[in-house]
């Protein structure tokens, strides 16, 4: 779908105190951007967060799933325990942006916006701490490593990040260049897809390019497999139920006149509906097995699940939506149709406690800030940083109305 951008982005709903924090948010974000770190290596990022929490005197726990941090802000009034989650990791991409805050780590880049997420969470922690006497409830701000893979949410949960105090609801945001600045994507139910991956080695028998009858051609076998895998979505899955099967790699052969001995393919599977959890993987294996058998080839398949789907709770999504409606221009500012087949390990938190993950529009085509996520020129409009803090703070202020 296309979303028409807001005519001009109105930031008047951001309270003056958070507007004053804006230059600080930008500075933090650019600092993280200059020093991006890969999964479970977020040491500089994590140290920066810890130093700030210490400077402000906010109680926190460190070393959760290696580099993860959780800050706990107990409000002056009783209430629920709300988790706010931010991811901190970067990607193995060489940055192509020529900006003063360009990545200084060769081959690593914040190309998904997690630098912004960390800055927003830090700003939120700062604001909430200053106003803790007015908060009804306890807020646990979770700085998570390794979202891009292999996933930091699950090990953080296993190490007890949702316990003591026990988190009763959780929210999180993704800066989103698929939506223009000034819009917020909020949806109940499935938001992001389950992610499964596979790798498959096909073993045939190589030989002379002119004597195919003496061989089992791994190029032909793997080509048949790639085509047949497309029929899982087109012929097996209910057409009203979204799914994706993508073969991302196909490697075989070494010369024009040689029949390939073996082939390698890998890919990813995406879906929202839990009923497809074992179904698609089984179809992938059946198709590979059947084709290999019919051609006399053998195969070695590795198929594994990485993230479950991101499923938002209706009650928490209602709260987030009502808050979003107070921040962006209604009715067009809050975008309900924002689901994507991308994956997110926020899913693991949402499996444990009711919550809502939402998208904060961050694209600004006029400034060239609309490259897609994971692109070497990805960047976003930093105006969204203050909006993110305002969103989280208002959600905290509305916590007493949440019935979970
Ligand atoms: Zn990403
Ligand atoms: Zn991301």
C-alpha cells in the first residue's frame, strides 16, 4: 500500500522538555551510528548506556545475554510493570553515506535504525527518571543485543529479564522508512512474520559437458527444486494466508563444459499464521527429497526456525493506537495496514507477555532519507527520535488505563 506523507510534519505535540532533549538524542544516536557493533559485541554501545544510567543514578542490571542491559524505574505510585524494549546491534554492511557521523567501523553499519532505538530508549529512561514520582507503575527499559541474528531476546528472557519485577506488558518500536515521518504504524494481531531458514547441499555426479548420460546433473536437479519450491506458496498455502518462500542462493558448477557434481541452495520462509509452523518446512523437505529421488541425486537439508511471528495484543495495541492518535495528525497519521513479512525477535517477548510493537515513520524523501532498511545508504529523519520518546512517555502515562 502507499501512504501519502503528511503535508508538513507537526511536532507540536512533543512536550517542550522532550523537545529540549532532541539535540541530545541526535548526539547519542550519531555516536552510536559512528561506532556500530555486531551481534553480542555491542560493548561500546552497552558501556555508553550503562555510563549514562550510572550518571543519572538509574538502577540497572548489566551483562544480560552478554551485552544486554535492563534499567528499572520504579514510579512514585503503584501500578503495572511495563517493559520497553530497544535493540542495539548493527549490520555487516559498509556504509555508503557521506555524512559527518558516518560509521567508523569498517564493514559495519547501523543500517536498520537500532542506533536510533537505543537513543530513544535512553532519552525515555532519562525523562521517566526525572518524573518518576508521577509514574504509576514500574518501567523496565530493556536494551537488547543481536536482533539482526542470531537473536538476543530469547537469551535475555532465559536469563530472567522479564522477572523481578515481573513484566506484565511490553512495548517497543521500530523506526520505519516504509512510512513517512509524521506517521505511526499500529496494528493488533500479526505484525511481522515468522522467520525460518534453510540450507541444502545437492549431490549429483559430475562429468563431461557433452556426455550427460554419464552424469547426474546437479544444475538441472537444483533448478527443478527452485521452481518447485515456488509452488508451496502458489499451490499449497491458502491464498488468503500470506507466506513467502525465497531461494536466496544457488551455487553450482565451475566451467562451461563441465556438468556440475553438486549444488548449494539456501533460502528463507516467512508466514504469520502459526498453523503453517511445521507445514512449509515439511513441504520444502518433501519437494527436495522427491526431486532428488527422481533424478538419482542425494541431498543434505538443514532447516531451522529463527523467530516466531510478531503478534500484538489487542489491548496493548489499543493503548498504543490511542496514544499515537494524540501525537500525529489524525486520521491519516496512524496507519493500521503496516504488517510486513520482515521478522523481529521482539516476537519472543510478545510470546511471554502481552504487548505491542509499532512502527515509527522515519522516511523523509525530500532530504533523501528514504533508502530501505539494510541498504548501505539507509538513514532516517532524526525528528522521529523525539517523537519516539514522546510515544513511550505517553504510553507510560496511560499505563493505569491498560487492562491486561
Ligand atoms: Zn534490520
Ligand atoms: Zn531492525
